[in-house]
C-alpha cells in the first residue's frame, strides 16, 4: 500500500548472519507438527469427523427419526432416535479422544 501512494519504507539496517548461530530477532524457525490448538480442537475435529459419509448418514437418519418421534403431526416413528444418535455419539467421542491423544503426543 505504501508503494502505491509513492511512499517508501525506510531501509532496514544491515545485519550480519553467522553460520551455526540462530538469529532470533526475526523469527524462531520452530516447526509445529500438531494438528490442533486448544481453541481449534473441537470445531476442527468435529468437522473432520463429519467428512466421513457414514457419520453424516447416521446423523441425518437420527434427525429424521427425531422429527417423527417427537412431533405428532408429521409421521410416527417406531424407533427412538437415540438408538441411532447414541452409538453415533459414542463413536465420535471415541474418535475425538483418539485424535486428541495422538495430537498431544505429536505436540511433545
């Protein structure tokens, strides 16, 4: 943006780099191999779980069953929606725990 207005940035002072010594004044060159942070774990991991078509299928079937089970005007459902949503929740919880522990191990 400064260049478009005709302004120039001040020149950086010359720096001397010595091989074998890190210059930490600019960046630390650390590599992060963990997939998640503390704040992004739940949203990103749940999004990754619902990229699997089987999880989406069981969620949709559970929602359809819940609509039929809890509303009187649409249709009757003989099966409780928890017979589908319960095992789905267990599978997703176990998968999230597995991903979380793997990510903590990668972070160390």
